[in-house]
């Protein structure tokens, strides 16, 4: 009996160590993907994509192997993960049905690595404090990327930045590349982090230095989004940020933040004005009003949408194969231009200059074109389950700052989904990491907090609640004579 209890104790310690490894590895993944293997492929997105696949697969292998050896391996009851696996299966099946089978099948590990990250986060035992630390890591690395972009706009160049871009092309908004290779890729990664900042600031109510650090981070990220010239990022930030501001303003107990909030808003307005309005202090790289009026990129994307729609019509069930849109694109262009009604689009093709459109610039159309209606339905099911989980926990949740943090996670996912209407954030490594990371955090973040019931002593009535909410591990510790119910 003693030997059995000793073995059980060892397994418990080992399980805690494997859980700690999973948390630290997730921190490391978030910090290193934007900078991992930067440069070997002369294109940041390819280097980051390769690094993300290898690093995630290695972390998943070691983590789940450690859980299996300690007896803590279990199948998490997570509806979002189940729907994601179904989406991955349909995407893989579509690859087998594609005409360029070998090209398409080699792209599927990229999708499965994201699902693996979701599985790791669903399997981990995370306290609220650990969730806040993970989200803070993401905000900080996004701030570093945003700071690099702001410095580039100011004329401070980096030898390792702008890799794959000719120097004469790095002008105007294309100066704001950071480590992503394109302003759109940069805003897709840092935009969700901006929406996490209010909840993190409010959750750190007893840590003023951390609040100040997060406030500065939010200002830097917001400024970088403004000068990037990415219109979809402007729209998502305006709509979702405004909605979140209204919700926060309706919460009680936030009066003490009124003064610092006014100071922060004033500082952001002054900084944005200095960058947007021509002046003798900050260099003016391009006209923001002219950027708003540009129509040629919109026309090009509308034509690409027509190509994607034709792919869906031709192969509605299994699609053309996962990540095979760019391979099939010009074949479908030839088909469309053979029809009289599309002759008017010749000027668009001349502007495209024969460059392959590798993405549809709309994730939903691209998923439907590549994986068919079954793939799109499973992807939408995953989102419905996620936001259903959000709504049910929001209604059952307690009033407080951590509740707003949970709202921030859901809003950050919504930011990527809104950006997916005009761009392809799920095809770029850093924003893909952000999507699956936030999906994993949000799908397992539960309300209400654990409640403990006393089981020691006969003086207390059975079922009497002795400890309410564990809001912070440092301030409220679990009683030694309690068990979770």
C-alpha cells in the first residue's frame, strides 16, 4: 500500500512537471515564431512557417509523451477542438482529391500544427494567473514587432528587416514591415493583441507598473496599426475596439481609471495626429486620405473573388485541394476570360502583371474553394461552438476584471475573423499562431471559478461552501482540507 501511494505521488509530481513544460513551451513558441529562423528562405513568412511547424510538432510530441508516461494523458472534452479536428480531416481529404496531390498534401501539416496547439492548450491545467501570463507574453511580443514597424516608418532601417523586398519598393506604407514582410501581415498579428490590453490592464488593478507597461504597449500597437495603411485593420479596430469600450464603460467600479484613461487617450490622439498630419517633426510617408480612396486593390480582389466562386461551382464538395488555390488560379483565369462578360476585366489582369494570386484575400471563400462545402461547414461549426462557449460563460460569469479579459480574448478572435473578409491571416504563420493560440485559451477558459467545499470536521454542515472564488493564487490559496466540486 505504501509503495502504491509513493508511486502515485511520483506520478502526480511528474504530471505537474509535464504541465509546467507545456506552459513554458507555449510561452517560448509565442515569443520565437516571429523571429525564429528569420531569413534562411529570403522571405520571412516561409521561415516563420517552417519554424512554426517544426517547433509545434516537437512541443506536442514531448508534451503528450510526458503526459502518457505519467498517466495524465486524457482526451479533453472540448467542442472547439473536436470541430477543429473535423475541419482538419476534411482539409486532408480534399488534398487527396486534388489534381496536384503531392503539392497539396505537403501543405496539410501547417494546418495540423495549429490544431495541435489548440489541443495542447485544451489539455493543459491553467489557472487564471497562468492565462494572464500567456496573454501578456503575446501582447509583449506584438509590442516588439509594432515598435520595429514604427521605427522603420521614422526612417530607422534594419539590415534584417524587409527581407525579400527590393529597396525601391520599400516606400510609403511598405516601410512598415517589421519582421513580417508586409504591413497586412503585421497588423493581423498585432491587432488582436491590442484588444487584449484593456482586460489585462483591468486585471492588474493592484499592479500599477504592469498597468503602465500594458498601457504603453497598447499605444505603440495602435500607432503601428494606424501608420500601416491596412484598411481592414482600421475597420476592425474601430468597430471591435469601440464595442469593447462601450462594454467596459458599462461595468461598475471603473471610475478610478477615468483620469489615467483620459491622459492615455489624449497622448494617443496627439501621437496619431503627428504621424498622419504633415508637419516638420515626423516624416510624412504617404497620404492617409489617398490610401482610403484607393480603388484598384478592391477591383483586383473582386476579380479574385469571381475566380474563387467559379472554383466552388466547379468542385463544390471537396474543392480543389487544401492550399491549392494559387496553383489552380491561372487555369480558371483562362476559363473566365474566354467568356465575353469577363473581357472587361483585362485591365485588372494587366495591373496584376502576371503575378500569381496565391490567396483569395477572403478566408471563407478560399476555404470553400479549397476544401468544399464540407470543409467550410466544419470551419464555421468550430467558430459557432467557440462563440457559443463564450456567450454561455459570459452569461454565467461573475462581474469583474477577469470577465473582461475573457471578453478580450473573444474580441481578438473576432478581429482575425473580420480581417479574414479582406485578407488571409490564417495563411500567414504569425497570425495563424495568434488564431489557434487565442482559440485554445478562449475555448477552455471557464466561468464560474472553482468552488471548494469543506470535508474536514463534523461541525460544518455537509456541502457548506467555505471558499468562494480563487481570483488570484497569491492572495487566495486553496484550503488544505478542501476538494473541488
